[in-house]
């Protein structure tokens, strides 16, 4: 082949044309964490423990013990019911409360009743979800919790109607910040990671994990933490009321084009 001739005859090769400026992608999917992003779960959990045990300082221990047992569900070593029983048993053991299996079950049942009675949506959730739906964005709830009770929680609080998909770590066998969790949500809803954003209250689990998976990672820092150094490429908002403006500034177009 005469390469010189081939090159000469190539039509309108734009050797001297400057590269197109980068254009930001369209936003088609917003993923939201559930606990402490949409629902004030910590306040409900703290309140339940304080009511049952008469102490207000037990939440950090409860969280640590819960995280250990959630990991066992995600890895397939325990099912949801067994993990919750053992979590509560370990928690009571660490407090020095030695009780039999029947009392452990009774404590957990009462605790769940109290939590369910007191959990609340944050005040900025419904306006934000309304905005996102009106913009034509697909929505996914993405949680590291271990069981299907998360769906009941969304239904109880009137949120189920907003979401196209609910991804639960305990059902998928993988948890945030593993990129597989984020990529499975994108694949389920037919979007690529660069067309998606994920918002959550945990800097590393939610925002950094999403960024590393190729999504826009948004840290919802409701408490205004001043001790965290925010990693490069992670966005920070103080409330969900700030999310629409952030998304408009980061994406060229918001929403899924209507089918013709
Ligand atoms: Mg959370």
C-alpha cells in the first residue's frame, strides 16, 4: 500500500484543528445512601439505646459492633437474622450484661420497635428528591445495611416511590466503598459511572468510594466537620438543599432525554 498516497488523500484531516474543549457528561443517575443521609438513623438509634439502658454514651460501641457483624453478612458468613442476634449479644457482653438467648432476642425486638417509632426524614430530603425526579434523573438508594428492612424503612417514610432501584449490601454480597457495588447499580439502571453521582454521609465509604469507582463522589457533611481533610475530587455539601446547584455546575445536562 502506498501510505504516502493514502495520507495525502485522507479527507479533511484536522491536523491543525485544536482539540475540542472537554465537555462535562450528562447526569442520568443519582445514588443516595439511606442511613444518616435521608433518615436521621443515628438519632433514632441513640434514643432507643438510651431508653433501654439509661445511658446516652453507647452509640459508638453499638456502631462498632454493628459494623463487624454487617461485614459478616456481606461476606456470606452469617445471614441477616443471625447477625443481628449475635450483634446484640456481643454488644450486651461488652457492657458486662450477661443474659440468655431469650433476653437477647427480647432486647433486640424492643430496640427495633423503638427505633422504628422514632426515625425521621431530614427536612431537606423531600424537596431534593422532588427536584431530582422533576429533572428526569434516575434514583437509587445504596446502603451498606445488611437486610431488606431498608426497603420497609423507605416505604414507612414515604420514600419508596422516588427510587428506581434499592441496592442493599447484605443482598449483593459486596459493600461500599467497593467499586463493584457502585458499578452494579449503574449497570442495573443502564448508566455509565461518569453519568452518575453518589451522595452519602460517610466520607470514605460513600464519597471517596464513589469517586474511585468513576462517579461524582459527594460527601454530605451535615455536621460541618472541620477536622476532615477532603480528598481531591470529592465534593462537599452541608445539606441536600445544596445538591441541585452542585449537580448543575458539574454536569452539562441533567436528566434522561424523553423517549420518542
Ligand atoms: Mg450513611
